[in-house]
C-alpha cells in the first residue's frame, strides 16, 4: 500500500507518519510538504532514515508537481493534513488560507480522479460547526450539526469539506472526512495554546490568556487522532463524515494553571490580554458515530497526556528553541505586543 500524507512535516501529520511507519512496516509512506513556517524537517529526522518513507518538498497547490508525484508513485490512499492551521494568523492574513486549504484540496482531488486513487481522506476540524454556548453543556457537535463558521480559517476548512463532498457526489470520488477537536502532544508548533504556554513558562515569560480564559476546548491526545484516521481510511464508509473527540472539555485558564502547577511556575505569570476577534466560546464533539461504526475510543486520559506532553517539551528543548528563535520572534512581537 502506498499512502500519500500531505502536511507530514507539521504537528498531526508527522505524528501520523510515525504511527503508520511503526504499525505497517509493509506500507510506503510518501510525505508531501512545502515546509511553511509550520513545517519542520527536524520533526521528520527519524522518518528520513526509514526506507519505507519518502519526502517531497512540494506545494499542494502546484498542480504539475502534484500530478508528477502521483504519476511516479501510484498512491493507493491520500490523507490530506496540509493546511494553514492557526486561527490568529487567518485573522491577520486570510488569503493563504483560501489558497492552501481550498485550492490545494482541489488540486489533490483532481490528481486522485486522474490517477484512480482508492481513497481520498480530508482531515477537517470541529471548527466548521462554529461554537456552542457555555450555558448549554447538553449540546454537542454531531455529524448532522450545520456548518456555521467563525474565522477565515474555519471558513476555508468548511469550504474544502463542501468541495470534498461535491467531488464525491458529482464525480464519484471515494472520499472520507474527519472532523476532530483540539489536539495536543509532541511536535505541536509553539504558537498554539498548550506548547506556547509550556515554552513561555519554561522561559519565565508572561502567559497571555485571551479574554477571561473561559473559552472551552475539547482536548484529544494526538496519537488518538492518528489512530482514528487509520481506522477511517481502512474501514470507514466512503462518502461519510466522522467526528473525533475525547469528551474532555476544559477551560483555557484551567489548562494554563495546570501547566504552571506541573512546571512549578507561579500563576502570577498569567496575563489576561485582548480577546481574539470572533473568538469561539465552546467546542464539544459527540464521537458516538466513530465509536459505534469503527470501535474507536480515545485511549490517553488528559491527566496522563498533558504530563507526557510536558515531558516531551522538556526533553526536546532544541526542537522548539530553534523554532522560537526564527520567524516566530517577529510573529510573537506582532501578535502579542501591546495586546
Ligand atoms: P500544522 O500547521 O502544524 O502543520 C501543517 C503542515 O502543512 C506544515 O508542515 C506545513 O508546512 C504544511 N503545509 C501548509 N501549507 C502547505 C501547502 N500549500 N503545501 C504543502 N504543505 C503545506 O497543522 P496541524 O495542527 O498539524 O493540522 C493538520 C491538519 O489537521 C490541518 O488540516 C488542520 O486543519 C487539521 N486539524 C488540526 C487540529 C489541531 O488541533 N491542531 C484539530 C483538528 C483538525
Ligand atoms: O478545534 C480544532 C482546532 O484547534 C484546529 O482546527 C486548529 O487548527 C487548531 O489551531 C485549534 O484551534 P484553536 O483556536 O482552538 O487553538 P489555539 O491553540 O490557537 O487556541 C486554543 C484556545 O486558547 C483558544 O480559545 C484561544 C486561546 N489562546 C490561544 C493562544 C495561542 C489563548 O488564550 N492564548 C494564546 O496565546
């Protein structure tokens, strides 16, 4: 089996690459990634030594280059992780989000049609459903919840989902879509809440919490997300959407306080800053369908997952210190100065 993994030098894509190489020694994993600020070759260092792994530094919007890879490698399955993924950046500059997340998806699906690929899997997000109110803990996102987006990021992901469903209905492309809640774990880029707070706390820098920190996210350990996608591409039903989530809702402020506690840093580092524009209040996934149909359940409890994650950041300082010493400096300055 030849599997193309796009965005494999990023957070979830790289965890998926390692999951697949470890579990299926007979598969070839072909990674396509153009290495934006979020992609990192040091993340794929071990994979590069594996004879079953091949890397292509290619933009998914580059139709000619993508067709050439498909022509030469004859993939069976394509799993599309490649995306601009940070909500705050989409508020600053939406355009690249539309290019990569929508048009890049179209190029990949055209290649799948042209070369008769057995399965195209779109890695989507719970953000396509918008948000839920804090005072209705009985409400959850199901696969039937209407699409209702808030940010340019979520609008671009929702557009891509609609396009994927259109390619299935119009051209019969064998697709599946997964919509997952917030992931955390190794190789998480330090612009996102959990790794940003760990890195700042370790450097005794302020911990910038948006608004009052009351927004709720449903956190899932990244390995559990990878296992769910593995199940969907092997056993999922073509044309279907699967929600993935851990029933693990937490307020941002509680996460930040927990990180302070584990790192033995004072809560006085916490600084409340101006809220994100259009900030979604609460995400909460109902994962009943993937559990009933494919037997998936999250395996890592948050209390263990957060400790494993903190340990990883302590043991892999070089990985994130290199990242935060580059372009990240000007990003951080722009996003957080005077906020
Ligand atoms: P990430 O930002 O860490 O990684 C994205 C990767 O895609 C990077 O390696 C980057 O270089 C690559 N990339 C970006 N544009 C590209 C292009 N035009 N061509 C080729 N490669 C390109 O993102 P992530 O957090 O790992 O998210 C992966 C996917 O999962 C995204 O589609 C995201 O929408 C989705 N998702 C993420 C989460 C989460 O909590 N992080 C949750 C649900 C869904
Ligand atoms: O739900 C899935 C989504 O989760 C994915 O589709 C996105 O790609 C991924 O980035 C993530 O989006 P969020 O916006 O939820 O994640 P982020 O880590 O940016 O923020 C989590 C929460 O923490 C959110 O309520 C905003 C808040 N926050 C974030 C940062 C970076 C802060 O309070 N301070 C910060 O500095």
